[in-house]
C-alpha cells in the first residue's frame, strides 16, 4: 500500500505543478484578498472540485461521460467563453483597488470562478481521467484507495500552499503595483489557454 501511496503523491505533483488557469487563480486570490482567511473559499472550492474529479476518474464514471463527443465540444465552448471573461476581470483590476481591496473577489465569486476553472477545464479533466484514472487501474481494493487518497491530499496541500504564497507576495508589496503586473500576466495566461483550446480542438 505504501508503494501505491507514494505513486499517487508523485503523479499528483507532476500533474498539478504546471502553471495553469486554476493555479493562477488560486495564487491571485491569495495575493489580492486582505487576509488568508478571506481566500479560503477559492482554496476549498478548487480542492473539493479536484477531489470530486479524482474520485469520478478512479470510479470510472467520468470516462463514460466524456466519451460523448457533443459533451466534450460543449465543455470546450463554455470553457473558452468563461476564460475570456475571467481574463477580462483580471485585466481590468487597478492598483489602487488591489491596495484597498475594493475589488477583491467576494466569497461567492471566488467559489463560482474556482468551480468553473476546475470543472470547465477540458485539459484538467483529461489529465485526471486519462492519467490518474488510468493509473488507478494498476491497483485494487485498499491499494487503490491509498493511491486515490494520496492524489487528493496533494491537491489540498497544493492549493493551500498557493494561497499562502500569494499572501506572502502581498506582504512584500503593499503598494499593489507588483500585484497589478501579476494580474496582467494572469489575464494573458488565461487568454492564452482559451486560444490554445480553440486552436487544438477546432
């Protein structure tokens, strides 16, 4: 069982490390919220969504659902439009607003955006279903659950760490200027992801 647990940890880190939309959004909220507690909605939502997708992948349900071409197309189209909107929201944030937290995402908006970038991200779903779901087939019974638990634990710790890292960045940048540039970069990454989804699927 230890081997399955270690395999799950290594695999999950390999999948979650790249700078994707989900990671960018969690880090961004850690940096722009006035306190770490205020960033917990995005951390909890991203972690819960990832945990749900991992469980579905291991149980095989998502593989069946994703076999429908129309569902994949719908997911990509909705995801692209949402990413364009999210990039615009990040781009328009002003330095003064960041400093005074006037435009910090509300808990409701954090939950909505975090759920969307998690559940409407075709590449994240393919990674979880194609890699974690397929890898779990190597194990049975208790070993499979140890593998699954390991990947879920990594996800929760990673998002907590990202938000904390964002908070540290904020503490070193009270003027808000550096965070403004980070928001611009985040918006470009989000828009780039949307363009990549269109180019690679249509």
